[in-house]
């Protein structure tokens, strides 16, 4: 099938989008191609919140700027092309072309370096987890899907008509 044009990566801060949340979520059993997301379940969400042990992580404006700088820096160092990014208070969207790398590798590097910089600058303690496990890794195969993903990341985050909608699915 060849190399995708890019990856559309999304990951959330720890505790900001729990299983059972009314927005829907995925877990290890509901995380496959064309599988339904988990439905709202207030009891599961409450149970997961109780297991956190800490409040949910919210990124301050300064922390968000640090992460933006890390995204640019890491992509430049790895010779990846950062096509779009949006660092929100509780999640990050990135569209990146990273030929020769799997999306999980790219996301892991971006999360790891972001964590390192946030700790160096005193935004989180050394033991405090910042991110949820894994995230969303979508392959982008054609120019139309690339344009849609970039538009979603850059222009559609605060659009009330897009609230609670899935990011666009890549088309083959």
C-alpha cells in the first residue's frame, strides 16, 4: 500500500477524558478499525476518576507554548514535517509527515520530549504522569484527507458546529 502522506495524531492529558465519559472513548476492547466507541457510563467514569489519585492535568498557556516549541524542535531534529499542530488545555493534535517511522514512534517521541521540557521548567513534578496511555494514530493516504485533517486541527477546534464530532476519517 506504500507510505502514508502523514499521520494525524491526538493524545490527551491524564484524567481529562476518562472511559465512560459522555463524549465517548476507546479502550483496549473498543479500539479497532470501524469498532464502536464506548458509550457514556457515569459509573465507569466515576470509578476511573477515583483511581486517578490526582486531579486531571490541565495545560496552562505557558505549558502549551513549551509543548508547541517542543513539537517544532523534535520534528526539525528528526527531519519530520510538522504540517499542523494545536495544543489545547487537555489534548494535542498533530499532523506530521514522518517517512520511515510508525505513528506510535512519532507520538511517543513527541510525548516524551514534551514531558521532559515540562518537568525541566517546573510545570509538573518528576513522578506525575501527564499523558494518557497511547492516543489516536490515523494514517493519511491522500491529499484530500490531508487537507481535511489540517483544517480540523488548525481551524475547527473552537467551531461549535464541530463539537463532539470525530475528526475526519482518512480516506483510502
